[in-house]
């Protein structure tokens, strides 16, 4: 089991490198984030021991459960799941350094209030629903610029870029369109030169489509299945509002 995880990481690293080479990019520009939902701490540790440093959970509960076990190995925690405002306190407690899933003003405002009280700051990405699916979280593409402007006034939140899940489809062209849209919104925001907004990160691409995402400019790919194997819990448990709690 150990060797499987290690082999899989090497395979994913190789895919990243190849996608970069094909597209004239430096592999150093693309960070590999391990999406660890449903994965036991023991197995995450194997990945961290290979020198991986960036992991992310979707649920505060899982972050909490694995926190003590993972503490001994230095790593960086991001948060990629739907965040309820009543869980903000907890993600700060477990040292999350970047939240990829900011998709509404009230969430940003509450996060800012809490950070102010704790005298802390955090990196955030704005999650965009590039596939226009009702079942997916994320701000509507045509509302992202307004949202970024509104959130940019909160000095505890450093807006570093955008995140999307995109369409999960075997049709590469349709998947690619989602990533192109995210890149296009990023470029528009860069042109606006909004204070407190830097926009260097594009968090897009997962096990099935990271190659396309890198071709379209991804700087963070979020990979679960290709490293840890299939999950038993369906993803819409994490992604679809109607199935939540
Ligand atoms: C689970 C998850 C991933 C990883 O998906 P895989 O297909 O297993 O690589 C990436 N991003 C988010 C937001 C996820 O919930």
C-alpha cells in the first residue's frame, strides 16, 4: 500500500512535468495539492514522507480528526470544501493557510471579522462555478469581479487567485472551456489592478483533467484519486448543497 501511494505520486509528478513541457511551462510553476478527503491520516503521512507539503480537506470534521496525527510532519493545510460560516473558527484553529472556496460576500465578511479578532491574516481564492451547474458551489462567472472588489476591502484576506472544479466530463473541449473561462476572469481582474488583490494562483485540475488544466494555466492542481485510489463516498456528498448534512 505504501509503495502504491509513492508510485502514484511519481506518476502524477510525471504527468505534471509532461504537461508543462508540452506547453512551454516550468514545472516549478505548478504546485501539487493532495486532496485528502476520506483518506486516513496514516496514508496521508506516507505521501508527506515523500516530500509532499501541500494537503487539503473538504470538511472541517476531517481536518480536525487528522490534525494531531499529521502534526509531526511539517506541511501546509489548505481548505477546498464548502465552508459554512459557523465553522470559520475551527479552520483557523487548525492552521489553514489558504481557503480555495470563498464564493460569497457574507462568508468573506465573517472570516474577516474572526481574523481581525484573532489578529491574523489568511490567503483566499475565489471559487468560480465555471460549468454553470446548479449542483456546484462557486460564484457565478459574471459576478466574480464585483465579489473580488467587495472582498478586497478586508485587509485580513489576501486574495491570491481563483479556483474552479470545472465540468467533470470525458469531453475534453468542454472541460477546457471551464479552465479557459477561469483564466479569462483572472486576466480581467489583473487588468483592473485592484488594491490588495494579486491573482497569481489558478487552482484548477484534478486527477482526470490536470493535464488540460496545466495547458490552460493552472498553478495548483488538486489531486486525490490518482494518488490515494477511489473513494467510497460519492463526490456530490462534498459538492452538492442538496445532499449536505
Ligand atoms: C476531491 C476533490 C479534488 C480531487 O479530486 P480527484 O478527482 O480525486 O483528484 C479536487 N478538488 C476538490 C474541491 C475536491 O473536492
